[in-house]
């Protein structure tokens, strides 16, 4: 792929920056790229906690001045899709709440924009319940992508059967399983907003869901959309705990704690294998990117990680 050549890489960065972004590249075993017929490349793009930030932050000289914005993000996504064959675009929840756009439109605009951008799947964050079950249900019609959650039981609510626990995507013959895990709503969301929604243990739910994805769905890549939060000082279930106590998850896309990460954290799972955890702050300031490379003969996997800062060409400083 040309973008890994230094001169072509500079041009690629310049071209993307012209569309409103700056890309930071991280180390990668470039020897794998010698024979493009030997591997399949899967590109995962992801957002979390964009909290109704439809427009960029005001250009007032503040920390995030001119950053974010749905238009800039859409242009970056379009440019990456032109460069890459196999792209999945995922969101980790807390799409709602944070600007007057949510107060006025109730989440309709957010889901419409995500649909226009071509999101493949999303999950639920605690703030996505801020208009109650009725409010969330009203907006689901505007999302033309599946919203995934495996550990909330909506059987006794009007949202029964509205969400799937997981979705399998096939890209260039590679089966990719994506599932959603939500945070405990009690204490975060007023009880009247989530009604009789039942919260199931995220670790045990993840184990069962991953087993289905690996053993029944035969997925080669497994991705968890987790709105648990990256880590805590208290003994609260988090992405780090989820990674350590499960197996066969390749990537945990995180949210809730608004953690800015330049690159994924690497955690050993219960089988001693690597799990990547990646979260890219909040407000749509960043777009996360993980490229998986699957060697066709051996089925071995490598990954390369990028942070894409969403900003105008004239404001490309990474805030982290």
C-alpha cells in the first residue's frame, strides 16, 4: 500500500489534511507488506462519546478550538474509504446529550448524520437514555445501522427486540464479529429513564457472546464495543478488567471515561494473548483507526494503529 512509503505517506497526510485532518502514524512490521497477496487488510474506524457535537468547537483559542464537527469527520472517513478496500465504521455510544442540537431534535440529527456517514454498527451509552426509553425508541428509525448490546435485557420494555447482541460482517472473506456491552445504568441514569431494563453481568455476557462468535459464527476477528470505561481506581468493571478476564477478543473499542489515547493499550487476556483497548476521547475530536492484517496461510494477525485528529488544516495540533 503506498501510504507506507515515506514520500507517499507525506502526500497522503497532506491530502487528508486538506480534507480537514491530520494523521499520526505508529510503528508497524512493514515486512508484512512485501507481498500484498499474502494477507488481507481490515480497517476499523471508530468514535466514542461524541455527545451531539455536530459543529466544531468555536475557534476561540481554547484547548479544542476549531476541532471536531460532523462535516470534517465525514470528509476524513470518505478519504480513508477511497484508500482502503475493507473498512468498518463503529461507534461506542453516548451519541446523545451535550449541545442544544440534542435538546431541540432529541437525537434525530445525530443518528441521521451517522447514517449518512455510513456507520456499520454502534452501541448504547448511558446518555443515550437521557430522553428515556420512549425518546430512544423514537430515534431508532433514523439509524440505518444496527445498535448492538448483549448485556441489557429489554424484554419488559417497549424496546424489546430492538437491539441485537452482535453482528457478523464479512470483508474480503474475513468474518468479523462485533458485539456491544453497556455500563450499569443504576446510579448513572434516573430509574424512570431506563424503566425495567435489566443489567446482566458484562464479563459473563462477553464470555458467552465471544464463544458464539468464535465457535458458531467462526469469526477471525472479534471486536467489543464497550461502554464500561477504560479503568478506575475503585473495583469497578472496566475495559481493562474485561480484557483480562475474557479470551478471544482482539479489540475493545472503549467509551464513557473520555480517555484520550494516542495508541491502543495492550492487555493480556485470560489465555495470555494480547487484547487491544482503544478510546479516542470525546466530542468527535478524534477518529480512531486500527488496521488488522491477516496472513492468509497461517491466519496470524498483526495490527497497525492510527489516531486521526478531526480539525481544520490550519489547526492540526493534537490536544492530548
